[in-house]
């Protein structure tokens, strides 16, 4: 028997828990139809009709509670309590509860891990300006990433003129820092800032991506 046809180990067809609607009392307000999330009801000729009684959640009587004219009725709750005792369902319930808690704990752990990853800075775009000697700058950049879990990508050096290149006219450079192991680059960014200051360059912008 499929799991969805059981209620804590009891065949759902053996549990006579479902609503009945007094057609003479129902005013067709549709509140039960709109409230029930298990498609127990349909509206026919402007009256609520129970079309899927076994879809009803055992023990639920929300529709009867919200009915403004008390047109909906359920069996006495003692019927459910009697079934619980006769079928000794609590061993099954405890097992189901443990499985549910394990799933919830796993989901929470996943969410916490995803949240922690989302808060990490694993990529940033840096823009600097100054007398950037291409050879010296690239050599130092290579040293910055050597044997480190970081890389510098999308590097672009803008030199205003060819003559300016010979006379060390201030240039502009942009590059992106990325973690090759999806780790936070906050500490590494501090090293990059120190490198920029040591060379007397200007940090124009730092954008976390």
C-alpha cells in the first residue's frame, strides 16, 4: 500500500474522518472550499459538496470551525483517540518524528551553509591608478598569486598615450580577484591594498562581486 494512503500506519480508508455538509444550512459562502488545501470540497449549484472525503486530514476540522452557519460536521474526536489506542500508533509516530526532525535539521544545516557562503566575498573588482610600469606591475601581480588559492582575472591596463608609456604618465588598471577554492578573500584583499599603497598607487574602487 502506498505510503500516502496511510495515516501513521493505519489505512486511511479505515478511518471515517471527513466532513458532512448540511445542504439545508449551507449558504454557499465558499469559505470551506477556499480554506481547505486538500481539495475535499467542490461547489455545486452554489452549495459546498464533499467530493474527496479521504483527502481530509485526520483530526482537522478547520472548515467546520470557520463555517459561519455551522453547516459542516465531523465525527466526535473520540473516534481518532480510539484509533490511536487500538493501533498503538505512537511507536510509528516516534519514528516518523525522528525522520522528520532529521530532515529538518539537514535542511537547516543546508540553509545555514548556503547563508554562510552567500556572505563570503569570493570575488572582487579592483581599479587602481598611478605610474604603472607594465612589466613591474605584472611581475608583482604574479608574485601575489603564486602558490595561493587566488587568481587575478580580466586584467586590463589603460595607458593614455604611447609617449605617456615612455614617460610613465599615470595609467589605470582594473582586475578581478577570485578565490579558486570558493573561500573568503577578505584577508587577501588586505594584502592587495597594502601592495597598492607600497607602490604609491591610488585605489580608485573596490567592488565586491
